[in-house]
C-alpha cells in the first residue's frame, strides 16, 4: 500500500461510518416511534378490555415485555451509533495527520524536560512534535508508557527486534488495533495513578479469614432451611421463625460498619476496573505470534480465569453487596442468607487472591496501548522501513528524512558512521539544512531504538545511547549563564563516556557562548578529546577551521557540507549534503536583504 492508497482507504472508511451513522439514526428514530406506538396501543387495549381482566392483563404483560425488548434494542443501537461516531472522529483525525495536522492527538507537552539528553533538542513532545504524530494512546498510563519508551529507548538488540516484531504484527492486525483504540476512546482517558490505585487494595481487612463468619454464611441458611422443613412437618412451631429472625438479623448487623466501609472503598475502584475490562478482553482474545504480544496476553491469564472475567466477578460481588443496603433485602436476605457477610467475605477473598495482580494488569494494558500507537505509526507510513540492528557500531542510512517534514518537500540525505571513533564535521551556510540534518539523524535513531520503522530507504544501526546539544538554554532559576549551561552539558557527555556508555553524540555549534578565538580552541580540543575517548557523532558548525581535523585524523574525521547558492540576488538551497568544507556563507547577504547591513555601513567601517 502506498500513501495515496492509504489516504483513499481512510476516506472510504470515514464515508462508511457516515453511512452507518445515518442508518443507525433512522433505526433509532423508528424504534422510538414504535415504543410510543406500543405504549398507546397497550393503553387503549387495556381500556377497551378493562372488564375482561384476563385479556387486559395478557395485553399489558405482552406490551411491557415488548416495550422492554425495544428499550434494550434502542440502547444497543445507541451504543453502535456512539461507536460509529467515535470511529469517524478518529479516522478524520488520522486523515488530518496524513497531511501533517496532528491537532487531534495529544503531544504530552508536560513531558518536555530540558535536562534530558535529547528530548528537548529533538522536539520530542508538545505541539507538532514527533510524539504527537505517533501518540494514539487511549489511557493515561499508556501515554506515560509510550513517553517513557521515547525517553529511554531500548539498547539491547534482542529487545528491539522483539519490539519490531510486535509492532509489525499489530500493524498486520489493523482492525484489532483500531477496535482497541475506539473502545478506549469510548471509555475516556483519565489521570489514573495505577501504582497508588493498586496499592490501595492493600487497605482491605482480614475479616474473610474469620472462621466464625465463614461458618455463619453456610450455617444460618442451613438452619432456616431445617426450620422450614420442620415447620412444614409440624415438628417445630412456626412461631420460632420470629425468634430466629431477631437473632440472625442482630448477627448480620455486627459487621455492618466494616461492610459499609468496604462498599464505600470499592464504589469507585470497581467502576475503574470495569471501565478497562473491555480493553483487557481485546488483548485476551487476540491471536498473537510475536513473543512480546504473547507474553502480554499470558500476563492477563491466571490458572483459573482471565483478567476481564476476574474483574467482572468483582463487579458482580460489589453489586450484590450494594443490594444488602436496600429494602427488602436488608430485612430478609441479610438475616436469612447472611447476604451482606457473604459478599463482604467474597470481596475480601478476591482482593487477597488478585489484589497484587492489578498493577501488572495495568502495566500490560499500558504496554499494549503504547505498542498500538507504534503500529498505527507504521500503518500510516507504509514507505518507511524497519532498520537492521547490528552488534557492531554503525549508523548507516540511505535517503534519511525527517518524519515531520511533508513528504513532498522532504529532502533526504545519507549518513555513514561505521567505525569507532568517527565524527562527521558538517559545515554550511545559515538555513542550508545543518540543524535539520542533525535532528533527522536523532529522530530516526530514536525511532529505530523503540522498534518503530524509520524514514529512510534503508538503515543499519547499533543501539547506542543518543546524546545531543543543539539548543542549550541559560537558566535564571539556577543562576547559570548560557555558556556555563553548555559546559555542563558537554561535561555530562564526557562523564557518560568515561562511565563506559557507547554514545552517538550530536552537537550543533560547540561553545556558542564565548568569543571566536576561545570557541575555535575549545572546539578543536573537545573534538580531539572525543576522538581519543573512542566516541562517535556528528558536529555541525559555522567554523570552517574545524575542517582541518580531517587532515590530522583522516581515519576518524570526515568533512561534509550544505551549500547555499546566491543567484541574481536570491538565495537558493538544495538541502543536499556533500563531502568537503562549505564554500559559501550567507550571513552578510541575509543582513543586506533585511536592511540590517548596508554597503554604506561597510565603507564607514
């Protein structure tokens, strides 16, 4: 499938949902009209048959049953309409996304961390960010899991390949992923703290371990049954039922405060678990081949049941416990069947058996949620490729492009780093494409290490740690100058190398915050040190003096350039990388174009 076919398929799907919505609206209207007709028909019929009690009751009963059937059918139609409307909204958002409008999706701007080793430099989070273009998560904890995947990419070849396989398989199961996303959107995203939520289940008491109450749950109903048999046989006077009821009713009231506390505690917890139960079931029902997906599915199973069924059982227990506080159950079921005690014990036993599984369940859901987003990203970019992962240091790519640049305008370039130590020194004019090239390399490195396809014709990568310094900022809060902030960043890089980490270092204009002489000396010294530490990377600079390093280290440094052509007072860029040192600079030309620097000023100076 190419991009045109993909867009056509989304457009067709949107149209299909619009037709479905219209059909469902018509059915809902007809069902509502029929319900009204049933009510009127029953009322008239009962009035006419008022003197024929049997016929009137029969008509009324049939009418009520038919009305309830229509009510249930109407509810089913309404849920289908909500699903279709949600699906249409999602598909419309995807169509916009294919035209690089990601406003329908969450960019998780709050995840931006300027101290992170590359996130801020690569515009990972926020509006029009890489994360926003990928994020399709439907749970808050799924969003966190996906964000963490990008903040701490995988560094192990086996893990990356397993993640690739999971993403590929989910891409092939597009309808399953789509169903998961729509059901999640219908559920609604909240800010559930899964760790605290899971920990709160430990607040349950040990009432269920009491031998006395466990015996009462079975003994009291048995006594009532025996009393009933004896009363029918006229062996025991029925008047004793009153005395027995008083005793058992009083007994049922003893744990009432504890029961009420548990009912209040589980009022929201049960709803939260039930809310995600449908998403658990989609994973449980999936037929997976890749080891990662199969492991996720297995984690939702116990020797006896699945997570969704286990949650449904808790919901049933809670609903039954809630009945214990209503009339007439309060006066009949509680004293006769020990109803409140029975379901109080069942809930506590459930927590005792499954309370520790809740956090792993949510972790599984979060992981699947994040993988679903990566699968949609792969589906939306059929022209992207999965990189080969190597155990020997390499970052090689053919026709590497930035995924956020429009496909019709994106100029793609190669990159070739296949030994240690090795640095590409990239020179070039302003706006010629140096910074975009650096971000292109960084973004695709990140995509590769999270198991996603990359914007390239082919790519081979060793999963090293990425460290960048593209836009260091000063900090008023920390009383830091721009220059000192940059030095701290560079020291962090050196410290990481000394600690044994294998890095891909991407730097843009080293030591921007000092004068040109210090800048040249410092930059040359830094690159020499990085080479001596057996490291790798790409360094972009306006300082052409750094080009001499290729002569000093011919095996470890290679010069590349982006050129700008001044033609008839126009500045032209082709954004293609070439070997060698840049020949044309354009700062003065741009200043002249903007009226900042004129020929008269040049003569005066």
